[in-house]
C-alpha cells in the first residue's frame, strides 16, 4: 500500500482505523477536504461536565435512553421492531451512519419531503411516523423534550447552519440507481451477507422477546414512507455500515443490488397513502422516484394494500402541512 | 426456531455458503458416552470440560453447558477442518463421526449452566471498561457492542452468536487473541474477526472479565 501525504494526514485527523495487515479493514469514504467534521461528546464527557445542570443531564440521559431503546415505547410511539439506533449507529453520532446532530444545527429549514419549513421536533416526528411506523411524542411533551435535548447535546460545539458537513446522511453513492442494478444479484448478496442476522425472510431476530437484529421488511420494519425505502439511502447505509463491523466490505454494485432487493419487499403502508399506491407514488414523486413503491414486482404493485403492520391507524395526527400564508 | 439453518462461510468468499439442516438432532445419551470415553483415540471431553460441562478457568477450558448445540457442533467440525486451531482439542475430536459430533453437542447443550466463579473484588475501572464494550462498544475504534450480535446480556442468539455471559474469562481472552492471530477464523463472514482485531489488550482483558461476571439466567437445554 502506497502511503501518500494525504493518507498520512487522514490517519492523523481521523481515527487511524486501517492497519496494514488487518483482515477486515474499516473502509469508509475519505472525508472530502473542507468539510466540517464533528466530534460528538461522549457519555463520559456528559458525566464529567459540571457546567451542565444535573437536571439537564437527567433529561439528556433520558433522551439517550429513548434513542437507544426506543422499543420501550412499543405500542405507544413505535409500532415496529426498530429503535432510532437501528439506523443511526453509534448512538446517533457515527459519521456515514446518519448522525443526528445536523438536525439540530441545520433546522429550522425547508424540507423537500413535506414541502415546508421543519423544526427539530418535526424532524424527529418524521422518523416516528415513517421509520418507526408509529406516531411521535406530542410536540413540547417531556418525551419530545428529552429526545430534542439528547440531539442538541450530541451537536455540542457544531456550527449553526453550517451545511458543508462530512459524513452526513446516507447518500454518498449518489441518488440515481445504476442502469444495471439487479434484484436477482441483490438476492444473492442478501443471502450471503445479510440473512445470517436479518433472516432469509427479512424479519430479523429476537432474543427473549427483545429485538437483536432489526427486520428489514415485513410488518416489523420501516414503512413505505421512510427515507430508507429510497434505494439510494439504503445502498449508502449498507455500503458504509453493513455487515455490522465491516463497513465498505461490499462493492458499490453489491450495495445497490441488495438495497434494491430489500426495498422491493413488502412493508407497512406509507402513511400518506391515498388508497392507490401508483397514485400515491405520483403525488409524492419527488420522494418515491427513488423508491420501488407503486411499481410492479412479480405481477403485483408494491405497496398496494391496506396493511399498516401492528399500527392500528394509517396516518399520525402530527403529519400535517404548515403554511405561513 | 423450527428450522435452523447452519451456515459455514468458507474462506474469503462470502458466496461460498453451505447450508445444511441440523434437523437431525443429536442424541444426548449417546453423547454422554462419548463425553466419558472420548473419540477412541484422544482424551475424553470429561477430562477438561467436566461431565457437567462447567469447564475450568485456570486451564482455559470453556464452559460448554447450556451452549447452543449447533454452535458446539460447528466448533468440533472447525477443529477438524482447521478453521479453528487448538493443539489440545484437535487430537481429541478427529475420530468423531458427524452423528457423534451432534450427540456430544446435544449432551452439553442440555446441561445446566453454571456461571464462571470469579474473585469477589473485581477491578472497578476494568469492569467499567468491560461494561462499556459489552453494552455500547467503542465506535472511536469501530468496535460495535458485544450485545449488538450476542444479544441482550450477551446470552447468545441462535447457532452463530454464542452465549458469552458467565463464560470463563481466560477462555474469552484466549479466543479474542486467537482471532487476532488468525488461529481461529471459523466465524461466519468474518463477523468476529473484524471486531476482535480492533480490540486492544486492555479491552480484551476488560471485556473477558466483565462478560464472565454477567448473570446467566437461562436454564440448560434449548
């Protein structure tokens, strides 16, 4: 391996994760120059920080606990088997794993997904409504405050409205699916790399009733309105985070193919469903043009059903437009 | 699980995947005979692992009692195919047939779990580091938590992610170093290899000490 000054610099700046002789390297994308790279505080920092009021510490820790074990709200806010930390690894701090702190420093802002200006609480509400197939804690409630406080603490020292952020979101593979993307090849990738944890049927695995490996499709997984149904979102997440502990081990093509395979399986209905999946796809095409929702697979239209999983309703009340007219 | 799929990922090729049904479960009574007599050539299992499968910390002999039967069978096969190297184990299991492997595994899997007995006063700092790794990992070194695959309380998940709670610390530390050295590479898709090779010596000792003290709440058997 040729050592360039750039690689040496990276090794100094970022954690030196790649030794020469490792069998499973941590292959994350290089951080482009000029990006803001956040260093989130640790739990030990929080415990040691005497400038934080003990009451606030309690609230931050409650928010952290909600984030890591969101399943404690199963049947209340969450109606599938996921927790926030299922997709936001490293307690929501990890780069290339949708770190959550940018929601603090870049909002309020206009979001294309719902076509209006969103607050941090509204952004969190979106996760509950789609990714968790549920309904969010009330705006301004103790639970929502705790979650917001945890997010804000993770963002400690990050510059407000800085948008040039390294490792943000799930999108480094670009948005457009490769022309030769293949469901069949994706299935092969899935069975060789993913099924051992997530199951041949995508249902994940539990131990003594507790979720260990989250479901990737079916009633226990994210619904058709979740960001993760966009094939590019899943492809980037998979490329940089999966299999767990082996980031970057799949080729870009394998990540795209397996993302297509996973996101061509059935899952709970998009809360924005009009009664017709094709129509709903058209209505929210700025989002669904990247998903397989409302398209044909094996003679069926994906998402054409009334199944909301274990959630006894379709649309949470928190999902509503906002206008300043 | 009604249908248990057992996977062996061969070499670096993840696609080289062999699935075989372990439906034909072992016979624990036949297994007990093998445990006491051995494979006809080497030492009997009972000599190091005990009839109760409790193992021995000082000797680095793992507790086998209450471990997943398919996991145990895979380990014996691994000694025979070289994906897990142990000069102690290798000579003692070479003569076992596939059925005998499953019988032995079924016997030990059905024994009641006895957690490793450790000195009363653990080192507080080491315990704190161990707990952090088990529950949260160390993402600054890209180490996911033990619990994220081995399940809550590290009680194990299926045939591929063995119970670590209450296992002898000497053995746990030995195995993590075996992964680092490449003398153990029988993990599916190198899932453990990646984590093990990122652990520091201090982290290995801490995680072994902490895991060995975790309560084992399951009863023997499947």
